[in-house]
C-alpha cells in the first residue's frame, strides 16, 4: 500500500522538506516538495526532485566486510572495538580518531562525539563540516560569544538589499536562490549584489556584480566600514549600547575607497555604488558561503562582514543581518553536538574548564578529553605521519574531497587500521578501508537534521533497511559497548539520543548558552515521530522556537555585548607570477552533490554537465593559446603571458 511520508532532503543546507509517496512493494518513490515546510514551501531543486532515482540497491554496501571478505556484524564490530582498544593501550587515546560528516544525522553525530571525547578521552573527532563551516563558527564565536546564525529565511522576503558573498547560491543553494528571485520579482526595488571573482548563474538576478580579486573580501568590507563612518551612516546608539571594540576595528579598517578598488581590482564607481547602497538601507542581508569560509583567512572575512552589520545595528531584526549558508544538510546539527575537534558538546568547547567539567558531569565520565583534537586537514597529516594509527571515517569520501587528496590517499594506505561506514560500496575511500560497515541510506534513516536557519527537521525512514545496513548511531553504540562503555551507550532508538542531546543543551544553562532545546528534554517517541520543523532555541522561554536572535542587543559574551574584531586583511595573492601564473578556484555543479557517489546514479542529473570542465578567462586562454574544447593541459608545457612554465 502506498503511503506519504514527510522527510528532509539529504543534500544541501537549505534543508528542504520533502513529501515522499512510498511504493514499498516496488521500492519506488514519488518525490514532491513539502508545501508546509518553512524552508521551501513546496519548492525543490533538480537534486531533491531526483531523489527517487537514487535509492536503487545497485552499488550499495550491504554487508560488513573485513579485509575484503564479507562477514557478520558481530565479527566486524568486535574487530573495530578490539583494534581501537589495543591501539589506545599501546599508543594512547590520541592515536585513534573519528572523521565524520555533515551527512550524519544529529543522533549519529551525538553518539560518535560522545564516544570519542567523553569516553575514549581524545579530542580527535572532526568532520568534513570543518571545510565548509569552521570559519563561520569561529567568526560567530568571536563576535557574538556563541556560534549563532542570527536570522532566518523569512528575512529574504523582508530585506531591502541582499548581498551574496562568495556564494553561487543559484547552484549551491538553489531553493534559497529561487526564494530570493521570487522576492525580487515581488519587489523589484530589492537590490541584489553578487560579490564573487567569477560571473556565476547567481548574477542573473543581480543589480550589481563585483568581480573582486580572489581573497580580497576582508579589504572590501574593511573599506565598507570606513565608508560608513565617512558617510555618517553608523548607528552610534547601537554601537555604544550593544558592542565593544569599535574604535580599534575602525582604526584598523582605515582604508579609503581608492585603495580598496586597487586592492580588490574593482571598478571604483561600482564599488562606490555598493557602499552607498549598503549605507542607504537598513534592511541588508549578507549571505555568505564557501568563498568566504573556505579560506586560510576565512574567519577574518566573516568578522569583516559582521563588523559592518554591528556598525549599522542591522542584525537580529526582520530583513537584516549576516547569514552563513551552510553547505551540508546537517552541518548545523554537527556543530550543535560538538562535531568539530575544538568543540565539546551542545555549544560548549575545550576553551572553558567549566564546560569540560560540566559535560563530564552530565555524561558521568572520568575520562573526558581535556584538549582539542586534530582538525580535518591536520588529522590526515597526523595519519600520514603515523601519529594517528586507527581512524573511523563515517559517511564521507575524504580521498576525493579533502585538499591534497593524493596525500590523503597515501595517509590511509599507510594507516594501520581504517574503518569506513558508508552506504555506498565503491568510493575512493572505501577502497582503502580494512573494515567496511554498511550504513543505512537516506531513505532508510531516522533522526533529525538542522538547516542553515537553525531549523530542526525530522528525516524519516521511507523503506525498511536494505539487507544488513544499520543506522550509524547503532553501529557506533555497538562498538562503544564492546569497548566497555555499555552504561553510557544504552540507546535502543534515535529518540533516546535526541532526548539526551536536548537534556545536555539545557544542563546548567541558565541562559548562558544559545543552543538550548531543553523543551525536548522529555520528548516522547510519539512526539518525536510527529515533530514539526522548528528553529532553536526551543526552551521554556521559547517553546515554539525562535526565528531570530539578538533582537534585544544582548549577546553571549561575558559583557553581553557583541565584539567588533579589528581585521588586518591578509594580502590577496598577487598573481599571476613567474611560478604560479594562474589562480584556480573551485565550485560546485548545480546537479551533483559532493563527490557524486549518490547523485551520479540519477541519469538526468548527469545531463546538466556531462564531464568535468575547467573554465578559463578569455584573456588567460588567449595568452595560453587555448581554444574551446582544447586538449587537457596535463603533460603539455605552456609558456604563459608572464613567461612562466606550466606543466
Ligand atoms: S535546495 Fe538543497 S535541500 Fe533543497 S532540494 Fe535542493 S539540494 Fe535539497
């Protein structure tokens, strides 16, 4: 019998609600957008719409494997637990690690983090969300004292100006882009500015595109702060009442528009137009994504943007504020549970002894980690160097997706013990595993995810698990029990984990921490099964959730005031030069997700871009004597315009 189940899309951080008509007998799905879900109100992009084509069992990992041989869950789990225990005994807790993913559900993430940081006693749990979100996390913490996204999607419709910075929203967050486009159609006075070195599809609706020099974003926003001061467009009452550090930030930002234009290689008139628009509108939203976050000075860029919003008091109210677009479906949920190696749990981290003691009390453990572990890139360096000898990779494909992928491959090839849990059998990373654990796929999993606007939604199982596939939380719990932590990992279902997560968020909180979902501390299974999308915090003060934070100008710093951060921009790369004649920038394909292990299964998603490609600016192409559809550069020696050699 067909039934309709409301669930959530497993791809990007927009977090669209899906209405899935399930034909269990034929293992088929009819997908449509959930018209009642506040993230998308029925809209879906090409990826979400094609989910029904990605659920086939071909290519799935369906049985545990040990050294290439199919085996029972018992043998595989025993081996993982024994190997982790013996590695810890021989080399210490920091010789093991977990590398997770924004694809994991919050409940999976919670138990993985609890196992590593609370009971194994190492900070070595990090996640691929490190690559997309850690700059925002750090920027938020510096400015607000908490990792808080202040606004919500509703603000798109209420803004007077939307600035897209380092974000090809049209391809990477398509439904948010559709929503912005609709807002522009309904209100043509809404100004859209795109700040991106490339002219992308997002520029289709832009009133202004600023093709700044790669890496020069902080200088551009420092210049904006300076301009706002010159134009007397600052909100001094707000600055005085609700912030600190303004004078130092302003003095450090002292860069006039001439110099900004030169630094950013922008047309001065265009730059002035943007600055004047920002100064002339109160309801400004600054949406930023990987072009800001994935940078060696990403945190400074985030704070340079936030500084401008604090200076104009345009934060925490309808239609305004800085807004980080999360890449993955549950990047936000991972941050909530403490999935980054410097975090502990429930928006507490290793920088506070009180936090460490509080979490240890709550988890009732004497073996809690006391210091951060390796962040993602350093983690694989540590594996390469032989410092980390056993690693468990969950739901991600770092042999392709991490920078310097060849080194990552070598690291895993040389690692003594590699465990991979995944729903896909053949990825570049599963090929390097000693133990493979079949995880359930999107259509089988049950739990929660949190999107860019802090909205927690249920992901619901549509089908029975394929063959021997198990939920990630179950796999982790089974290993934890075998390692001797039965009492702390007693869970029988995801609702029990969610309940504990909610209890921890409210534990000794007293309004000190932004992440508080203590209203769910006693949630029943029935309530969990019927949970409707809701934005945290969800507590006694806000039982129905909260669309915006900081409306009252109170922040989570010690003083209660937001902090301006003085930003000295890192010099933008001055290319081309003799050794590096070109800048390579990466992007996302509209119809594919991550390393394509799932989306490439859907034939129609391969039609948008049928093969990998490189786009080259016509000037560079001319200098390099390249023509459309030319042979690949590899293996050819090319002399660039600067006379440098490229091989
Ligand atoms: S916009 Fe993102 S969440 Fe929404 S359907 Fe597309 S991929 Fe899924």
